[in-house]
């Protein structure tokens, strides 16, 4: 099942290309209105999801880098032990690709580059990126597989 790592690599490449395009095209917090509910806005996140621990002075960069690297290793080992569980393999490869995409940012820049800004009125969802989408979709698929996959049906 390690062939699924090609999909992770595709996520990493797409994530890095989009981040570098936005980084080279925008100043920090510069906004381009795309739709009435969506902007492209360059933002830096030194913390985790929703800027958790972003104001902690720098130690969080290495903490989150170690966590991302550790999770990636565990997921690659898990992926390597799979046989025919395609949904599970897809979900793990999405999370791996997203985790590595954001890990690259932390190691190279000291922060994660975010740029997708959805909003309603004056309420803005925290900005995110392609890696965050891959992680979110991967985790949702993990839950769906746990509830409705072959193992989930066998335990009910």
C-alpha cells in the first residue's frame, strides 16, 4: 500500500506550489476578493490549527515540527501494513501529504503559509491552505471508514 505515498507527494507538491505562488504574489495580509464569501489573503501561522499557541515566542515551531514528523512516521508505518483497505489508505495518504506540506513550511520559514480566507459578513474563518484541506478530508475519511468501513460493519 506504499504506492499511496505518490498521492501524498502530489498533495505536498500542490500545497507548496500554491503557497509559493501566493507568497510571491501578495504582501502579508494583502487581500484579493474572489467571491462575495472568499478572499485570497497571505497570512502566516506560527501556531497550530486556529493559530493555537502562535504567540508563544518560537518554541512551538519545533514542538509542532516534531509532532508532525512523528505523526507522519506513524502513519507511514500504518499505511505500509495495510492490505486492501483503499479508503483507509487514501485517508492516511491525505493526512501524510498535508502534515509534510505544513512541516516543510515550519522547517523552512518558521511558520505555515495560509491564504484561503472564507467569510460571512465580518466573520472570517481562520485562513488555511491546501495541506490543511488534505488533513481535514483525510481525518473525515478516517472517521467515515471507522464507522462504515469493513471493520465498522463487522463490529455492529
